[in-house]
C-alpha cells in the first residue's frame, strides 16, 4: 500500500504506511523488510531534498548488513548513491554505486549492475574523465547484454557513442 501512495506522490500516507511496515517487520525481526521500507522512506526524503534521508539510509544499511540478501544490500547502496548524487556529494555517490555493483553482482542481477555502472559513468562524465566513463559504460554494456532490457542497452550504446565524440 505504501508503494502505491509513493507512486502517486501521496507523501504523508506513503510515509505512514512505510512506518507501519517497519513496525510490523520489527516485531518479526524481519530486517529485510525493515531495510527496504527505510530505504524507500529515504528515497522520499531525498526527492524532497531533505537531509534526514541520510538517517533512514544509515539505519537501512545497518539492518541490511545483518542479513544475507545481496539484492537488498544493493538496493540500499544504489539508493544511497542516488541521494549522495542529488545532495552534491559525487565521491560518496561513486563509493555507494561501487558497493551496489558488488552486491548486485553477488545477487546475480545483471540489470541492476549495468544501471549502477551507468550511473557511476555519468558522474565521471561530469568530472570530464571520459576514459573512466567509457570503461564503466563498457562494463555496463556487458552486463546489460545479459538482460532483455533493450532500452537500457540502447541508452548505454548512445552514451558510449556520445563519449566517442568527446575523444
């Protein structure tokens, strides 16, 4: 239910439902559900440019570290990378995307690996490090080929082509 409210930008009901899910998950020691809900709450606060987002990500990351679920760890790390990027901390974003790549590789999620490599490449382009961006996009392309996501493959190819024009 929280995701539905989140999807239609009904912030207060979404947060209320995420809080409830955290509470229920806490009663069951379901760290995976707690971590996921806290991360989604962090995403909402990030979208609102609220610094308290980092508090939610921090707790989510701590909980995720206690479980053996690489997809959730990747979700937390990737979301944290997005937040760092949005809050103007590209170095921290790169570290988080790197962790996300590691976790998603462990989880055998090539789509998510490709997406996080691509996000890291975008940061490298902003820093005019074209060669590093190309390397990251090449890795993204290799993982994207393992998926059926034609749009992602085309997006990465277009990014690589535009970098070729830069040198």
